[in-house]
């Protein structure tokens, strides 16, 4: 179990810069400087050169236009205990993002992120980066709920705004997030404009500002088995939309089952990712009217079933969960794809 490190035990008044619209004053974290990065030399050396002797935990997020394999990654946010770095992919270009590749792929740097799937997809297809060693707070939230006996409703994933609002983790209201979402609906190219406005800098920083605080709160709650599932599911979610021809052979291996979870020869069931191809014209049958078909399968199987949707890939279904449950879901999905005549 992890305890809060010194920066997150400090309760100082949250006094934003003049004109800055604060979040709420709880939790009261010390303000840290925000650096806009256009050259790799502006990033900490311990980030650029990961090592076992200087292991790091950082908050992580990405902003962009239609962020996925086909979109544009514009900013990568890195939250350290003493500073936030906004890595500007527009001004710094591919060379700057490539300089971050060792850190993003390193097992010595833990990347704390909320819902890693599309960020990982963008990094993989746009820059060849295999995002590794993530702690996904969306997954961690679900595991804590399960561990404490609360059953999550189907497709009821905690949003980042919802997570921040939960008093067990932060208890703050993130109203500006809705303002930025409104601006993005008005102009999808919002994150491409330079120079970065004060609002853009503030919004990007606020998306990672509290992640380390939430991380340590969650680590205090998770038991050993949940921690292993968190690591495995984080790895599987990073791979989820990054389909390739070699079945992820060039990705880091999944975390093995820890010895302390094997009791009298019994171990937790391993989890896998399965990718099903959907024949042309059959996705409607898989989803069903108003989602009825896919919902019935989810109710029958203890597995996550994801569809690429508008961002793609549009012809595949992704299943993550225990092996037996994934195989059950596969069989049911294939049944939905079959033409049935009466």
C-alpha cells in the first residue's frame, strides 16, 4: 500500500494567478510551475533517460484533434510532483515526441492516466510508441468498486470529471472542463492554435494536475490482487485499438501473476485481449436495435466489450477479461454475426 508523498500531504492555500479561474480549494495542493516544452532539453533528465535507480510516477494525458490513429496529437501533458510540462507536439514536432519515447515505453516510469485507450492508439500509429506501464484511474476506480462490493452498471464508466468530483479521491468541481468541451464542439481544431492561450495552458494543466494525488489515494485502497489486475488491464487497454499483424509480439509482456497470489496451486484467472473481425454489414446485427444485442452479451459475460465506433477501427470488436469469459463472449458475438433463416 502506498502513502501520500510529502507534496500531497501539504495543505497550502490554492491561490491561482490573477485572472485564473480556480478549480475548488479542496484538496488544497501546492501550485506548481507550468512549462510549455518545445525542445527535449526542457524536460527533466530523469524523464528522458529512464533508469531503475530513479523510478518515477507521473500524471499523463494527451490533447489533440479527433485523438486516435487518424487524428492529430497536439499536446502531451506530464505532471511531476514539482512541475507540469506541456509537451507541444505542434511546435516541437515528431522529433520532440520521439525524444519522449524511451520514457513512455519504460517500465521504470509509471504513467497515471484516465482512460488510456485513444491516447495509446494515437501514440502508436502516429509515432510508433508503445505506451507501457500505465495506471489507468478509470480501471482503478472500477476495481475499487468491485473490491468494496459495489457492482458497476454496464457501460457505466467513471468520467474524469466524475472522478474528480468523488469526495473519496478529490471532491472538486471541474466546471471549466465543460467549457473546453463546448469550445471543442464549436471548433475541433482548438488544440492546434499557437501560441497557446492562457485558457489552453490552464485547461491542459488541469487535466493532469490532480492525477498524482488521486493515484496515491487509490493505491491506499487497492489490495494485492486488484493491483495485479490493474497492471494487466492497463497493459491490455493500451494495446486495445493498436491492432497489428503480429499479435502484439513486439509489445512488452503482460505482468505475470505474483507468487503471493498463488495459494495452494490456485491463482487468479489470467486476462486476455481478443480482437474479432466483423464481416461487412454485420456490425448492426452485433450491436442490435438501440444496442440491445451487445448489451445482452455484456450482461451474460464478465468481460469488457468495446467497439471502435466513429473513430474506428469500424469492423472490429475488442474483448478484455478472464479467458473463459472472453471465449464465451466470442461465441455469442459470432452467433450474432451469423445469418439466421426461419
